[in-house]
C-alpha cells in the first residue's frame, strides 16, 4: 500500500514510524511532516488545511489510504471530501467528528445513549450562566463548546474564577466562535485515563489504555498543556476498567452515532474519570491522542496499515489490535514558556547520543535490558542543516521495556542526553503507577 499521513507532530511521527515497519506499506508520504518524519517518509509541503491539494496529491500518487492525525482537518470535513473523491481515508466524517468539535453535541449523544458523564448545561448568555454556577456551587467546570487548542476548559475552584471564565468566553470572545456557546458541568473527582477504541461505524475494539499528564508541572500543577507525557499499560487499575469502559461507554456511543445517521469511523478517544468503581466521560476526541499515540505505537507491533484499513472497510472485528505486554513511556521535552509564549529556532543538541550508531555504555545497558528508545519529533525544524525547536512541545522521548520502572528510567536517561536552551519537562511521568502498585510491576 501507499500511505499518506496528514500532520506534523510527534503523533504523526509515531504513526509513520510504525507504518514504515508495516509489511504491507511500500510507499509512505506525510504532509507536511517534520524533520524526524523526513527520515522515514517522503514529506510533502502541503498544508493540512488544504484538502483539495491533498486530494490532488493522493490521486496523482495513487495513495491507497490516507491517515489523518489532528482534529482540525477532521472537523473541517477532510474525510467527506476524500470520500467524495473516491479515496480511502482513516478518520470520522465532519458530522461524526462533532463528538470532539462540539462538547454539547457529545453531551447530547451521551444523554441519548445513557453514557455516564458529568451533569451539564449550555449557555450563550452571561447572566444565565452565572445563575447556574450559583445554583450548583463550586468546584465547577466551564468549557468553550468548540475546539480551542486544549485551552477552552477552566476548572473553577471558586465563583469568581467561574464568572471570569464565563465573561472571557461569552463577552470577551477569548475563543472566538468556539466559545460563543459554553458548557458548564459538574466537577468530577478521580483519576483520568485515556481509552482508545478503533471504530468502523458499527463495531469498536479497544486499542490501549493510557494515562496522560496534562498540567505543565510535576504533581499536576500549573496550566493545562496538550500533554507532557504518557504511559501504558496502567498497572494501578483493575483489569476490568477497559472492558467496562468498552461496554458502558464506547459500545453505546458508537451505536448512538450510527442511529443518528453519523456513524463513527476512525479512532475514538475517550477521556475518562475513574473514581473507585465509577467511570465517567470527561471528553471525547475524534483522533489519536498526542502523546498517547507514542506509547501505543511502541506497544503495537502489527501491520498498522492493515489495522487502519480494516476500520475504514467496516472490518474492525477482524483487525489486529493486539498490544505487547511491554510498558511504554513518553516524556515530552517542551520549550521554555510553553503552554504560553515560547521562542522558536533554538538549536537542539544530543539527539545523536540517543539514536545515532555511536556505541555508548547506555546503549549497551538498554540492549541488555531489552529496552527500546525512540525520539519522536513534535515541534522541530531544520535550520542550516541543524535541528532546532519549532513548537511548544519539541520532542517526545519514548522508551519501552519489559517492565514499567525500566521504561521510565530509560526515557529519563534519554531525555537527559538531549538539550536545548529553555528545555522543560516533567520529572514525574508514570509516578502514580510506580508509587501505587509496586507489587504489580
Ligand atoms: P477537556 O478538554 O474536556 O478534556 O478538559 C481538559 C481537562 O480539564 C481534562 O483533561 C480534565 O483534567 C479537566 N476537566 C474537564 N472536565 C472536567 C470535569 N467535569 N471534572 C474535572 N475535571 C475536568
Ligand atoms: N493528550 C490529549 C489529547 O491528545 O487531546
């Protein structure tokens, strides 16, 4: 197969890395890609938003399957356009991608399907929203209805913060049209996990359980980011969490989407809050999560192109979604200032120490312990032949090992070898699992 991947981050690098190793793939393209992706795929300088140029490219190059990474092109209807042009593409249609692009749409689907989620209401007027907050009390969560680059959610510890979030979205238009409607919902206590389900419009199969680390600083403090690290599997949870979430959440959601005439094909990302035996939906995304996709690609060693094609062709029940029992951990190296303003163009040093051919004691140690280390590029660029920073999240340093502690140790050993001015990372990725379940790992 000839495959085209759309996107330019670490998620797309991880997808390309696995596709590159798929037996059925003999041509791999990525638009627009990044310098890491360029080492294994042909990068194509077409913007992700330029659907007609992408369709042209796919036709001219006889692409067998296109795989969409990010949410924006999905919400804009890239899948519908490819399908109209007679091309195969992995991802939901514009109507189905509303599960991510409109929080209220997701709430309505969940309500109709009986899927557990926080009680909520939608508002366009400041006064009505303020009244709801006072009736329900704090903590409470205020969310822009539409896509807001992960910044549209405010968890409000007191009424003043809630009022400010309401005014910010509805009056100051901080999120533009995305925040013209806000959803206000009950605060859910518990531990967050991410479940991936591969869906073909009718059926769904689980494709990994992960824990992301959304806050910028250790101990889950500071502002929300796109995700500062992730790992899988999660030894601290009962083995039935995944099966229950499939049964209570994914299966009814996929059935409700089909019944509405907007069947969901692609990767359904369920952000879940687990509190004892209680599992509730925090959010749906209509795509692979980033960084969750990076540990997934380390644990999945099947032919990814065949697996994704099975979903496109309505054959998900026959797809290979088996994951290795190994543990995988991703630590994100981010630019100084992220998730706020940050510099770009800062030189990155030490990548060759992790991935080059030069032998080192660490590499010998990793080999002896059956550890695999891979650095996925998130926001990098080439400047005068050198790799420099080009985004808030810069690199996704990923390791897999037979047991979680070894994977964590190796990811941090590799992260320490790489340096750039202003590098910031969390030092506690996967700590919850390490602390809570030493007997099981
Ligand atoms: P979302 O974009 O909906 O995933 O929200 C971003 C983050 O805000 C989530 O990952 C949670 O950490 C937090 N969050 C969202 N909704 C709730 C809620 N109802 N209760 C507690 N935390 C929430
Ligand atoms: N890791 C969170 C996301 O992809 O939305």
